């Protein structure tokens, strides 16, 4: 079925040492039949993901990118153990096979899991789906409901309990991402000085503590090929932790592109949130708060934080390209996206009746100048 998500040819410079991996898997008790077919998934811009297809088993290998600046941001062991501990409580998590922390195998930590066959909704839904507006709406509802379901997972008294640091999650996140941006900043991106100051001055107390995904997007979901509005898999758990669910929602909406958004965001859209039947960002928030009973007096904080966090992630990726640690041309213009995110954050703060209009106008003019030169 052409709608099923499949890998592509392995990118130049990102080849996998398949013999070493195969020998290691055999040592873990895996009986591998036939020659392996290796492909690579292009959807993610962070960790590298490969498919290892044998006659008797279909596997996925996850490893950090080369030239990783912050190892804690690509902790394969942590991602593996979270999914292993969560599987019994949240069945849409992939089944883990084995974790390797012996860097002599391929030069870094990696883990293997079983592949879930299905459809990954990326920037455009497969044409074969031919979704009606009603089906798009149903998929949107299921996506938010699956996030709410995750936030209800019991973690106290389980192995999941160790994946958090207690109260103060919002404060730690603001401080942590502020520090990461400073470390990854290059000369051609904004300082975010005003946004970072505003976030620190407006950090709320945690709404509650629960297990959060921290990278919740449509292209991290797998849909049932036979009933494609149903979600059968959730991927990319590298940033999952115990924290504030409203932070999870805010970071998710940083990727939620609507039809009337800035052309930069529309051009870089990674999920089909523009389709008729999808909620607007505000409708997502209203639905989530109504279903969970949670309240907030300053939703703008969570949305601005999500945008800043996305800017930091994009900048960490761009840092690798800027310093020639990767030759992936997909990252070449990330600095432009970071400028656009800066303007969006300033605009939101302005809507919250904080004095940001003058700063936003200044950087809009600078952004236009930069894009004309690009």
C-alpha cells in the first residue's frame, strides 16, 4: 500500500555500519533471517532513524546525529527506558528490542525497536486517503484525545516516577532552554533578549505534574491503514519527562500552522493542520482545557515558550550545519525560520498587552532585509 510510511535511501554521510549492528543484534539473541534492507527516514531533523528489514522481522534503529552538541538532548538510553516503562500503560508506544551503549559498535549509543506499520501524517496527507472535512476533524480530535490520554497515565509507584525532578518544571524549562539557546547561538540569528526576559518574568507555577511527550505533533503519530483516523503508534520519545501538561500543549502548538499564518511558517509546515476540519490553535486549547478541567490565567506564556523552545531546537540543528558538522542542505535556511519565530513570539507578547510593538517592527524590518539577501 503506497500510503504506508517507508524509508528512503540512506543520506550521504549518514551510512550505517550494518555488519556491526547485525553481529550485535545476534549477540542479543535476535535470530535474523535473510539479507537486511536498510532505508532511512527523512521526517525527523534531529535523531537519525533507520529501518532494518529482514525476512522474519522489521526493526527500527534510532541513534543521535553526528556532531551532537548536547548529549543530554539525544539520550538514547533514556528514550529507550521511558518507552519500555510506558508500554504497559500506553499501548501505542513501540515495542523495545534492545539498547546498545557500547560506542565501539557504531560510534554512539543506539536502540532497536519493532516497526509499527502505518501511515505517518506529514505536511500533506496521502492523496489516496481522500479525507472529507469530517474525517479531518475526527483525526484532529483523536490526536488531542491521545495527548490527553497520555497525560492521565499513572506514574506514581512505577518506573516512570524517576523521569522527573518534581515541582518547578516550568521554571527549570525556561532557564534550561534559555541556556541552550545561548550555547547554540550563531551570529546570524536574533538574541531573543526581550522574549527570554518576558518568559522569566511571567513563569507560572506548575499546573500539575504528569508524563508529557514534549514533541507532540502529527508527524510523530502512526495511523491505522485500515481506519486512518485512528492512532496506533506514537514516536519520538527522546524529550518525554514528568512535567506540566500545559507546557506539552504549548510546545505542540508551536508547530500548528494555520492558513492565515506567516508565509515562512506555511512554507515550512510539517503537519496537515491547514486542512478544513482541523481546529485552530485556540480551538485546540479550548478543547483541551474543557476535557481536562485545567485552567490558566496566562495561556500566552505557554504559547510563547513553545515558540522559543522550537527556535532553540531549530538553532541547535542549524548550529551543526553552520559549523559544518552536517552537510544536510535541509538545514541551510533554518536561521530564517528562527527570525520568523522571534517575530511571532514578540507579536504574541504584544497581544498580551506588553510593550513589544516597537521591537517587533524593528525585527520585522531586519527580517525582510535578511530574506531579500538570502
